[in-house]
């Protein structure tokens, strides 16, 4: 029988040697000085060995406990070595089937379908769930495991973000179910407890007199010249803010009878597959005389670069998404107008001016069903050209303080 004193005094030799205890347990002393607990046993008529740990991390008493556990397995007809392998395999499988592991796998599967920015947004939402359930086997997660996370998110007050996070979690469970790694989706069961988000429209000025005040304030903007030009073009173009900020000179045509800004499919608000499809048409923004004049004054400053409105810190990147909203806030319109609000403003007033909804919706690049959809790049283009010039003239009248909404009579 071994003792702790004998084990401590055991010195390494030129070759490994054994110090026997009892019941097949022995300590193997390696030439390098390491001391390993081994258990020798017979199973199926063959002699086998397994390691029970190292000394002193595994004490003599601990090694004897492990020996007795192995003997109990043998008594039940189980090979201790095979049992250990099965436990390791189960542990590895369990690690591969944690919520975090399945969530990362789901994100990778969806990567080809999403634009990088959208992929990162979805990943960011799921990362908020990882501290709560990321380490848990997805098959073991129930509503009780999700509720503390939900309560934490609700306390933060962002109801829309809370619902989106829970929806993303539910999508991961759906994915796990298709792989037969989970049997139910507790996140979907939890959705009725998630506060509903009441969508709010972007702040937008639609009163003609107030629009005039806004235009005069924009003309008095004291910031950088590119930002000033972007502010002046925003109401004239009323395209999506990203299409304005990221406009490139290569897509601007100031020559000919019909100057245009051609928004390529890659910059449009479309699914990734549509952005990359060769047959997806661009969006056409007819340029009014006023818009052309602004671009002609801007070209000497930024025309040699890629973007109409390069970033102040990095000319190789376009204006930041916060720049226009910050400029509007500095002009005194915080909470009353944002860059996206120019679209609401134009839609409302153009309808009141008498232009057709079809032309307005086409110019807003809103997708409509059927053959009248957004995919006809020449859709209502003659009317849109007239509309964009009439709109620019109307804004001039509001800026001068003499305009109001008047019906626009289209020629027969």
C-alpha cells in the first residue's frame, strides 16, 4: 500500500518505474519527474489501463476513489476506458450544441444572403443573448432560462430592440430544430410576453410655411461646404439618406437634355441577391436645374474624388450617417426633421400638388407589386422629370416665402 510520504520521496530514474498501491492502482514515475496515476484492469479477457490523473493534483485518496468508481463500472459490465471516451464525446457534442455555437453557425449559413452591414446587425443582437444562454446546450434551454434575459432587456426600455433580439433567438432555435438538435422553440413561446413596438414615423416637416423656414435655415448653414450641398440636395432629391451620402461622381450625368443621378442597384434598398443580380435596374433621379447648379459648384471641390460628399476625416469614405441629422439639429430642427424626413415631406406635398401616386412612389423607389413594380427603371420617367423640376421650383417659392400648395395640372 502506498503512502503520501513514499510518493513525495519517490525520485525520477533513468527509466520510468511503478509504485504499486492495491487493486490495480499504481503510480508511474517518469524520468522527467512527472507522477501519473494508472489503473490496470481486465475487460473482455484483455488487460487494459487508464489514467486517473497526476500527482499531486490528484491525491492518493482521490486516486483510490477513482479506482473504486472504475471497479463499480466493471461490476456492471462497463469498460471504464470506453465509458471515458463516451463521456468525452458527449462533452464535445454538448459544446458544439450550445446556443452560442448554433447561433454562430446560423449566422454563417445566412451570410451569403445578407449584406455585411445587415449580417453584423443580426450578430450584434445575438451577442446580447450570449451572456445569458450562450454557454447552455440549446436542447436544455427553456422559457425559465430566457425570462431573466427578457426582463433585463425590458428594463432597458428599447421595446423594438428587445423584440428583434428575441426574434433572432427564436430563429436560432428554428435552425437547431431543423438539425434535430432541439425539439422545441421556447423563444417563440416567449414572444407574447415581449412588449409590442409601436412604430413611429421619422420626424418630418410638411407644413409649407415651415418648409420655407427650413430651406432658409439650410441656406444659412455655416458648416463644411460638402455638408451644406448635401443639405441643399436632400429636399430636391428626397432619396434615401444612404443614397444621398454615398453618391458618387461616376453616377452623376450633368450633360445632355436630361441630367440624372443613377443610383446603382448595389446602393439601393434591396436584398443582397437583388443588389448583386445583373438584371436589377438602377434607380433614376432626374436632376432639376437647381440640383445641377449645386452640383456644378460642388464639383471643383470634390469632383476629383469618388464621392460627392467625402468624409471630413477620411476622403476615401462618404459622409457619415449621422452628419446630416446633426446638421439639421444644429440648425434648430432637432426632433422636428431628420434626413429621412425629406421623403415624407416630398410625398405629402407632391400628392397635394396633384402629381400621380404612381410617379411619386416610383421616384421614392418604393416597391409596388406586379408589373407596375420598381423593377421597370423607366417607370413614369417623363412625368417624374416634370415633377422633379416642378418640385424644385415650388421649393424655391417656399424659400422666398411666397409659395403655397397649388394643384399641378398635367398636360393631357
